[in-house]
RNA sequence: GUCCCAGUAGCUCAGCUGGAUAGAGCAACAGCCUUCUAAGCUGUGGGUCGCAGGUUCGAAUCCUGCCUGGGACGCCA
């Protein structure tokens, strides 16, 4: 299925055996053979730097080593057309053109599965992301983390990992008490009372809405009830309301979780006590509190687990949650956090190690901040809510396709400027449309082909694809599975938007240069139709990975 | 003060597990629609890769120091 990778593999093996045959190095001391795809076509289809790497081992000049390797190469084995030595000792390989011929049939056969590999070998990975406190609206910044976690999960699945997506609900602790008290205050205010918001209350307009709704539904009934009972009810009500809204927004943003994990459930099952027991060797008492010696694992200072008042810090149930994850048998845990939480990483990794696991079992991906720009100016606050722009409002403004695409274009560790006008624009400035248009264009062509009586499933021979633009397209198509595997392995979803943009660009370029449907050249037309189908599949699969739609027409 | 991220073309960013003349989009300039969607294509100009050292046959990429911008340093979550 991964044709290009197979070609590469064969070539690597042949180079390796040529090196040993030429007596340049023993098999054990052979460095990993690295083949790169040169940017400049004059440097061939693949280039190897092995001669430079061997300079020290073989104690010879790189160019001389390269000559020896080339001498020993069996060119028939790896379908090599031509070999050149260049620069300081690069060996450039020009492959027989037909090595590309296998790509299109492989794509047509694989269909929606094209790009999938078994690189991950079924390893169990859990991706925890978003996990926003259910005390208010998701804002646009959360959208970046949501898109990142979701696309990363998609990539891991495509690369053959066994992935579970999870949202950790902070439904215990202070912030939920504050939510309850905030709801209470808004409820009483809705009844015309002069109730004051708690000091750390949540001032979002959504809480005001809850208050009004409660007042309308129950009138003064809750006001007359026992305070404790009332707050308990508001607590549940507020939680359910906020969580429902978060679920709905994320669902609309095309993000679905396998599990919504309740912090409260950790309290109910005694899991926190169990986790504390597990940390026992690294726990001590001081100043009436219980501490975790995270400095044993490189943290700046030790951290409190149980406060003087006997309650847990945020860290403690979170450790229990991670113990729970590990107990479920995941090989790898990936957490997606906002940049403002980066300082929390050392203590969490300390916990992982204290529980007997390798530090890298937990990988934390930090997502840098997002700034919104409109009409060239930074948008700080929403006029409507007084808070940061809600994710819902962003979706309404620019659409889910554009929002998701933009969040994914940039590497997670650079701050993102989100240009609202650009995301909204239906013009060639907008990369989302550019890519989608490529897909739509192919769909139109294929419809035209049918209308003109071409058989879309006619037999074809890729040898009729001879122009440079066709070659470029086929090479690009062939890179897709490796790109997916790399992006999954390196947690770099932005490689997908980059790839899909490049593929779209090659398609547009080809489209403008060549005509696909030609009654006078049936054989070439059949081959080109097959090529177009392969590009369409690959574009659609790439867009599927980032959950952006692939329209049939625009 | 310590830690994390960034600093690459006028702007927004790729490239960073070291490799050949540093890439893309936008902006600027010049062209392309009687032909499968011009939401497109073709071409031109544009760079001390923040600064200074170091490692290396080779550094935007690795190491050290410094500068600038953003973020974090709670018995908050």
C-alpha cells in the first residue's frame, strides 16, 4: 500500500549491502541509512549522505567512499535509472519512472483507507484534551486545543494506534462550589433580590441565564428552601447546564470523546486514597499539610497534596486520574494543555514516575495562546459578553471548516494570530477554500467525463502520465502515508494542512496546464482520470484527518 | 530570580532527530478566461535565519551566554 516507502526501503537495503560489499564498514557499525527527497530535481529522486557519515569510520574522503559505494551497487535490484555523486559526497539516485506507476492503483484500491499504516502497531494511546472546567463557555482559545487534540487523535488512529479520546470533568472542588454559589446569586437576583456574587464567582452571561431560567421555572420555591439543599440543587443544575453546553459546542466543532471522565467519581470509589498510598515513599508532613516530594524528580519545589484544612489540592485527584489511566493499560498518555499550565508538567511527570512508570509515558503537548485579529486590530474582548469571544461565536462567524483549518495550520508551540477577516473571506486568500476548491474541481471534471461518455473505471496505464506536473502529483500522492505516520509520531497536525495545501497547489497547477478529457487521446485520458481520482481520494482523506469538509462543488 | 515557547522575506508562518544555491501564502510588480469552475494559473523582485561564541567535513537546525516579545512560577483550579 505504501508504495513509495517500499521503494525507499529496497533502495536503503541495497545501499547497506553495497557498503559492506565494498568493505567500507562492518554491518554492526553501519549508521542508519538516511534517504532524503531533494528539493532540487537535479539532485534526483532520493539522495543519500551515507558517504559523509562513513568518513570517520572508513577513514577516507567522502567522495571516494561514494565512488566505492556506487561501484558496488546492484542497480537492477532497486530499479535505479541513474546514480550521480555530487557536492561533498551526496549520492543522488534517479529512479526508473515506473516506480511511480504503482501509486495510483494502490490509492484507488485503498480508497478511504489510503494513508493508513500500521506504524503504531496497535499501541494503546489515550489523548486527554480540552478538559475545561464546566463553569462557563468555551472560548476561542479552547478551540485550538480542541482541534489539535482531535486531529492528533485522528492521525494516531490512521497511523495504527489504538486511540481513546477523553475529557476530564472537574466536577468536584472549589470551582464547582463557586459555580453553585454564582447560580444561587443569579437566581436570587432574577427574583429581584439584592444578592451578591461570591468573591471568586463566575460572571458569565450564561450564569445569568441560568438564574433567570430557574426563577421562571421555580419562582420563589428554592428561595424558601433550606440553604444547603438549595445550593446542592443549583450545583447539580449548573453543572449539567454548563456541561451540556460544552458537549454541544464541541460536537458542533466536530469533536467527539470516547469518555467524559468525572473527577467526582474518583472521590466516590476511594481512588484518591489508593493513589496517595502509591506515592507513599515520596510523601511527608510539614506545617500541618501533606507534601509530595516532586523535587526528587526534578521539580522546582515540593507540592502540597492535602491542605491544612484537610482538603485536597487540584493535583491530588489529578494524580488519581492518571493512575486510573495507567491502570487501564494505556501504553502512552498524551495530555493537551494550554501554555498557561506548562508549569504543572514537572509535578505531573513526577507523579507518573513515583507510581513506577517511565517519565515519558506521559507526554504533555502545550498549546500556545491564540489572539484574534479583526480589521487588522487585536480583538481583546467580545462586546456582547464582556468576556473572550466564545467558541460558539467563532463558529458562527467564520464556520467550522475555516476555524478548524486555521487552528491546525500553525505549529502548536507558536502563538497564533487568528485573522477573522481572512478566515471569513471567500477568496483565493483563504487557504481553506483553496484546498476545498481543488477537490470540487476534480469532482466537476469527473462529472464532465461521465457526461462525455468516458468510463471512469476504464483500465489505464500510468506510463501515459509523462509530464512533469503529473510526476510531481504522483510523487506527492505517494508521500501521503509517510506524512501521516510522521505527523502522528511527532504530534504535528500542522503537517497535514501543509501537505494538503501543497497537493492542492500541484493539482491547480496541473489543471491549468493540461486538459484531462481528450476525445482524441483515450489512453492518456483514462490515465489522467485515474490520476484525478487518486488526487481526489487523497485530498478527501487528508481533509478527513482535520475534519474539514470536502465539497463536491463550490 | 527560575522555568517554558517564540524571534527566518514588508506581513503571517514552514523548515529545527545537522546536509547541497533557506521555502510557502499574503502584500508589490508583470501576464493568462471562445477550451473540464479565474474561489485558479504563470513569471519577477524581496532574507546579516535576533546577537555573540562553540561543536562539526558541514549549523536556520546541536551546545553556552546575551537581547527582545509572550506565558508560568499558590496549602487557586
